[in-house]
């Protein structure tokens, strides 16, 4: 009996465990307030098409088809960035020259320069794969590009579409920031 009473005193004296911080907010916050998307409808449509392209690429059997379809999904993802952030060229000289999406993307979104270089390097291979040239892409090439395109799409979605806004935690009793 004495041990039971001691256990109760110990539990009562011990502070309540603090729940681990959650990326989705506190447990009581079941329904976070959603913010409006920062991306225009055309960009959201392109992101949807990119998702569909990646799903299609994942089930294609030949490496050439998988590579070309994954590259097209990445191209649509880049086009979504241009639709959201792009501005028309201001000088007639620059407008007259046709430029690749992969050339324009780093100007509009410098943080995507390395991604642009990666996909630009695969553009010629995609053209050969679409032309049906045997061995234009290996299975490894296609799988690597599919993974890269999926990661690029997730990154761009985070850039363009705002995540749910979680309510702020009230300040703690000691005046510091809430948990």
C-alpha cells in the first residue's frame, strides 16, 4: 500500500509530458485554415498535367517512353513556374529570339538553376527517345529521370502553392515563444 501511495505522489509531482512538436500543428488543431494558392489557375493546371505524366511514366514499359514522358512532366512543371512568375520580354530583340524553357527558367526562378541544367541536359535524349531511336535511354536513365522529375514537381509545388497556415501557439507562461 505504501508503494502505491508513493507512486501516486511521484506521478502528481512530475510535470506532465510535453507532446512532441508536430509539423501538422497541435493535436487540437484538426482543421488548419487553408490559404489561397499563390499560383494562377494555368500554373495549377500544368502541375496537374505533370502529376498525370509522372503517373503515366511510372507504368510505361519501354525506357524510351518512360524517359520522354518523365521529361515532359518536368517540362510542364517548369512551365507552371513560368506561368506563375514569368514576365513578358521587354525588348523587341529579346522577344524575337526563341528560347528554351530551360534557358528562361533560371532568369525567372534562380533557385531552380541546377534543376534547369539537369533537365536541359536531357532534352536531346528526350528528342531521340520520342523519335523511337533504339537505346536513346536506358532503364536506369528513365528511372533516374522519373525520380528527379517527381522531386522537382514536389519542390515547385511547395514554391507555388502555399501550405496550410497553422494557428500560432500562445506564448508560454514564462513569456517565451509557445511550443
